[in-house]
């Protein structure tokens, strides 16, 4: 029994090895797109070639054989007068029994003015039906329908013509129709048609194979490159690019769209990494200050007084504002930021927001020039979000404008649009940095630096609020030497 178990184990092991070998070497064939296109075009060509052959064969059986039988019927009608004249001249059919060689001479129509005896009559010119061998399918029967001469096996579907002499039926001339092409000129014609069909069909198959091979290599190669690049892109290689074609066709547009997609993903990945780094940095700074303050209080280095509590509260407030800003941005990204739009007066809202910043501006040493129209500026929007928008804009200018400078806030209506412009004095922002001011955590470090206290999220939130109100916001260099922020919103009619 142990030996049997060992043998069974060995056989099972061999089976496993053999099965593994098959799984590695007998995988089912997997056709790529080029092979499938080649097979599809080649199969279509083969089907067309076979259809051509079948159609030619059916045409030969139906139309060509019909033509041959029509010619044979014409030949039959032409032979009846000649056969009748032969009987009238000889008085019976015995001359054909004695000399069967006269049969085909008798079938050929003689000239109408010929008075020569049948035995001396020269053969007449052959008709088209004679070239197809129609006379070989003629049978001559006597008055009692007994065969005298001609085709030995007349068919049941044979066509008959009566031989009438002096009002009496002395015989029957019978034509067996063609049922297939078997000999004579018609056989040669059929063979020629078959050869032509084979040549044309084979040429069509070869041409289709050449076209399919060219298409699979020329047209599908760019698609294969895009497919390979897509696999690399899915694996995380965002630097992947494919060569772009000069032709403005579907494949060329596919390559350009793929490169644009790869570039977008690469930028998004870089933005994600920068975002994570910036968030980590922005959170680490106030947390580090809080940790240091708490350790100082714990070690007794700093007394627990009102100043220490104010410092801790300020850092907690910084963290709280950063978390709130991040939360609002995340809601805006998924379209979940709530808006309650009603009819509002944008002039009154701007005036109230500017009034709330009066003390903040005085403490920063900044003068505010408010230029608002006398008439209302009707708008349809969320008053709370729009107040947040203008507060963020004013806060941005307060943070980054040098003391002793000035701000100018203007609002006006032009047609169906309303424009709100906020100018501030130096320092300014380089022109190449203006488009990036609305990116998260971006700050022009040379002038509007991190020590001013901002996290670089205020303008990003402003952009989301403006977009939610179907408007737009842009940054320009200000004539006052600083930054010019323009907000464009639709007016409420």
C-alpha cells in the first residue's frame, strides 16, 4: 500500500507538471487588432470571390445555356425546310439509312436558288448554332416515331417539329436541349469563363491581402502605439507621449488628444504632490508653534498669562481658518458648496463689506478709495458667498500691500455685465505669475511672502464663488503699482 501511494503521488506530480507545461505552451491564440483587420478584409475578399464564382456558374447554367438553346431552336426551324425538301426529292427516308453521312448535309440549309441534288449540294455556311454543335442533338423520327438517324437518346423535354409533305406528316425533327455544357465551343467558352473567374477571384484575394497588410501596418500602427502608451500611462508613467501625425485625421487627433490627456494627468499629479506638500507645511507651522508654546508653559519657561493664551488662540485660529478654507474648496470641487441665490443689490453689499474692513485697513496703514455708483447694482446671487468673495479680496490686499499704501475699490454696470475692480499699491506681481494667483497655496514669494500669514487659498475660493455665479475673475498689473483684481458678474435684469 505505501508503494502504491507513492506511485500515485508520482503520477499526480507528473500530471501537474504536464498540465503546467500545457498551460505555458498551449495558450489559445490571441489576435491583435492588426491580425483581426487582416483576417476580416481577407475573409471578405474570399467571400466576394466565391460569390463571383457562384454567380458566374449560375449565370452560365441559366443565361448561357438559355442562349444556346435559343440558337438551337433557330437552327431547328432553319433545318425543317431542308429536311422536308430532302424527303420530297428522295421519296422516303431510306437514303439516310443507306447513307448516314448525308444527314448533316441535309440539316444544313441550302441556298434558296439551288437546284442541285442533295448528294451534289455543297455544304452551306455554318450558323452560330452550328458552331455550338446544335445539329449533333437533332434526331429524325419517321411517321411512326421510330428513330431513323441522329442523336440516339432524345430527352423527354425535347422540342419537335413535324415534317409535312403534301399535307401528310412523314416524320419528326427532334431537338434535345442543352442541359449542361459538355463539349464543343460552349465547353471551351465555359472553361474560359471558369479560368477568368479563378484569375479575377485570386487577384481580388491577393489585392485584398495586400491592402489588409498595408492597412494593418500603416493605419493601425499609430493606434498600437497609443494602446502601448496607454498601458504605460495607466501604470503611472505620466511622461509618456506618442508621435503626432501631420495629417488632420482621426488617428492624428487621437494622438494629439492622448498627449493632451497625458500632459493634463502629469500636471494634475504634480499639483497633487505640491498640494500635499503645501498642506503638510501649512499645518506643520501652526502646530509647531502650538507645541512649542505648550512645552514652554509645561516647563515653566513661560507663565500662563493672557499673552500666552492669546498666542495659543491665534495659532488655533490660523489652523481653524486653514481647515475651513480646505473644506470649502473640497466642497466647491465636488459641486457641493451650498448657494442660496436671491435678488440682491451688489452696491450695498460691497459698501457693507468695505465698512467692516475700516478698522483692519487703519491698523495696516492703508487708505481705501471707494468708488460706487449712486444707483443700485441689481444681481442674482448668494449674498453670504458674495460678501465672502469681497472680504477675501480685501483681506488679500491688506495682507500683501505695504504700509502707507492705498486701495481703490470700484463697481459699475455696463449693459448686462457688472464689473468690480480692486486696485492696490506696491508691491506688484510679475506678469508671468498672474495666471497662477488662483492656484491653491500659490504665493508670489518675492513680494507677497508667507510671513504675511496667508495660506494661499483665499483667491482659489474667490474663483470658485465667481464661477458659481456664472462670472469670471482675472488678475492684472495695477496702475497703482500693485495688483488689479477684476470680477465680472452678470447683471440681474
